[in-house]
C-alpha cells in the first residue's frame, strides 16, 4: 500500500490490495498533503472493514477543498481579503465540516443561509461568505477537477441595503477625534484622521509602511490595495501634520501604525477600539468604512468630479464610486441657487 505518482498523470495515486484484489485509485489531487489524508481514510476504512470500491468524490471533503483554497488562492489576494477569508472560513467550517463536496447541494447551502440569518447575521455578511464558497467551488470545478458543478451558482445573493447615507458632520468628527485620543495608545485619533482625509480602507492604513510615505513630495503610495493595484494619494495638510508629529518620535517599527511590539495592528483590534470611541462620542449607526464614505462625499459636495474621486479611492469604474456620491441638503440648495 502507498502513495505514488504516474508519468501520465499529474495526480497522486493510491495503491493497495483488498480481499485479494489489487487497486490503483487516483486521488484527483496534486496536493500531496491532501492525498495523504485521502490515503489515510482509505487505510482506516479497510481496517474497519468499511471500504468498498467507489468514486474519488467519496473522499474529497469540504475541509480538504478549503484547505487547498487557503493554500493556493488566498495568498494571491490582498491581506485585507485574506483576513476576511479567515473569518468567513470559521463560519463555513463550523457548518460544512467533514461533508463530502458531492453532498453539498443548493438545498444544503440554502439551509446554511437560513442558519446564519437566524443567528442575526446581516445579509451582506452572508453574501461575503457565499462569495468565498462559490470561488472555492469554481476552482474545484475548473482548476482542480474535484467536482463537476458549482452548487452555489444557482443560489441568488441576498438583497443588501447599499443606499444608506452616512458620513460625519464636522461636529461629529470633532467629538469622535476627542474620544479616540485614549485608544490604541493615542494612535486611533491619527488613524481616523488618515481615513477621513485620504479615503484609504482600514486594511490599507494598517498595512501602511514608512517607506510608502514621501514627506518631500507630500504623497502616500498605497501598495496593499483591495484590487492589488498601486495608487498614489496627495497628502492633505491634516495628514501632513500627523506624519510630521510621528516622525519626530523614534521609529519603533516599519509600520506607520503598530503595536508596542512593532507589529501591525490587527483589523479586529482597530474595529473594537473604533466602536468604543464611537459609542463614547455618542455617534449612532457609524462604521469605520463610513470614514471613507465621508472622504468621498465631501469631495463630491465640493464639486470634485466622480472620475477624480474614483482615482483617489482606487475604484476601477465610476459606477462603484456613485454610491459614495451623496449630497447634503445644503449642498443641493447651493446647486439650486445657481439656476438663472
């Protein structure tokens, strides 16, 4: 018995004898670790007298698929997306653990959706989890040839309310910055300032390094972006003030914002601190991402064209940018008054 490779096949194969009959079975995977797990399961079933000749799909489980997904696909996306994958995977594994991928049907996926909604999870969160699951199955079908179809493809996405208008007023911003002074060793106030005056995503700010900052040219280069495309943002005077103040202190880390050990601040740590500061400031229904919303909305209200806003936000199309293009009643009134 054992694993082996065949010249004519890229996959690992299992060779063993059962009840006098010799078997050579393809694991249908090039991943040796996954093949070893399949082999171990076959050996276990033979010992227990439960093994019988069957299709390879009997051994390919959800766990193996997601392990391969995190090993091969996750490293290709941004660090922020990798963190979201890790969080979503915990929920998916808790429900689909040890289930054969051939047994994961649209009906079972719908049960998962209802299960998550019953837990009080928002539609948007469930949709992100389904997107990860669908991507894994697409790879399993087209690249790994582990199954014939993607069961998620027939499941419609849940409706999301993308029309929520929320940005900081000047008075709210002042209160929030004041309440943030006592969090993350004083860094939360600076992080909020960065978000409001650069429009950078939370992951982009947390991954920002000193080498990405050019105080002479007054620019910030975003390298760890969501779409993996680099962009350069001109510094606002408020951002320059933050950077100059930080540059006067001894540099303890390659990261602009960091823990006492010099490591980057985690997203969970940032969000926890931010939510506490928001509550302390008495601000209702406000997320960290709304700081990016604030940046975009203020630009539009000042008459900046959507193409420029899209470039600053790192959007590939203006269509995505329009959801940030909300106007206050005062800005709309000024527009009306210009009619002659």
